[in-house]
């Protein structure tokens, strides 16, 4: 769930939180309003729709490991359901208008950014403080497909896409978030990480209409099996809100290690409520709801030492 939270925050930097386009404040206006120099930016876009997203693995899975070493791709695309909002769009992102707009920023912008540069005793840095409105993110079908050829010189577009049959993995899902904030430092980064999340997501995180597909059981007369979950809600233990307390760093090359992204989370224990679990198909009877209270993860900075939180690393291979 922490990964989904971070992905939602990253997505929010490019999309809308309100149907009203807002103007950015210039430096003079900011100085008059706050008594400080710097740059204040308000991002107001109505909505973003994305047709398809491909993540290409250019060398596939090695033959020695059971693959063909041919490029394949994860694809997010429309669900193909006639009349559905996601029929022809893989991702749609807009504002979370629930609770009479309680999850939007007071400015009604997608995001408000405050940008300053600091000398820091000769070891300078840029500081970007970002506040992001609550979001309503809808994601269509997620599957895997063979990658098409990389466009060559003379091609009429930069599109690569996929070829052949798409094998669905997830039938889709939607996420709803509350407002979030992050602090980004480029340069010296005295806060100890490039990105630091230290805020409370009002209303917590909700994932709805999550369907996990099993195509191995599909035949000419039988649909793919599906585990369908109506709703997953995540919040702090004994709370309605979700604390965001993470540091995200990009670790550079050192010796044989070519570098990676590291995310350290110390957000505390969480409650999770899973509503309406359906086995076989979304039309099957629900087996009921599942509730997990006070789940706390730990990581070990040294043998025999346990610190509340989690460390996640992401790298290529």
C-alpha cells in the first residue's frame, strides 16, 4: 500500500485537482502576500486522460530462465466495455470531490508549489514545497503483450506499442486519495533525501474495484477467473487519516553497484479494511469482508535491531 501511495503522489504532479483552471502567482505577488522572495506556482488543469501506457522490457526473460529473451511490455489500456468511462482510456485522473470538496486544497488547484533557492553556507540547494489536492484516479485493464519494434529512422511517429495478444492481469482499479504534501530538495539536500513526505492524507487511501485475473483457466466458452475486491481502505491505526512519513533518495553508482532508488518509510501502524471479496468472478457471492488492525512492519539497520517502518529499493537488472 505504501508503494501505491507514492505512485499516487507522483501521478498528481501531472494532473488536475479541480475543473476550474487557476493562474500561477508571479514572484512579485508572492512577495507581497508572504513577505518572502521566491516563486509560487499554482497548477490548475481540469482532467488528464491517457490512452495507453507501455513499460517495455527490451531483453525479455533469459532463455536459461524459461523465457525467449524477446521484448515484452506491461500495458495499461482501456477496458473495452461499451459506454464505460474507461472504454478507450487506460488512465483518467481528476479531483476527489467526495465529502463536499473536503479533500481539495483551499486554492482548488491540482498542486501548489513554493520554490526557493538557498546558499546553505556555499553548498547551495533548491527547495520545492508541494501541496497536492486529493485525487480520483481510474485505471483500466493492465496486461502483458509482446513489444513491437522500436521506431526506426523515417518512421511517421515515435509510437512503439505492442503486437499480438494482450494477456490481462488486472481488470482495473480506482484510487481515491486525500490531500498530500512533499518537500523536494535538489542540490545539497540538507533534509537528508531528495524527496521527503511528512504529512497526513486526510480521509486515508481507498482502492476500489480491484480485479485480479487468471487467464490460465480461460477457454472458448469460459471467461478468465477473477478475484474481485470492492474496496480496500488504508488508514493509520484507529484513525480515518493516513500518515505519510517517507524519505526517497536516488543512490548513485558505487563500485559494482550501478545505483538504485531507496524509499524509507516510518509512518507507523496501519488499519486495513477490505470490503466485498468475490472469488471466481465479480458476480459471485462475496465471502465477506476482511479487516486487519494495527499492522506494523519493521526493518533491520543492523543484525538483531528492529526499527518500525520499511525500506524499499528499486533498480534495474
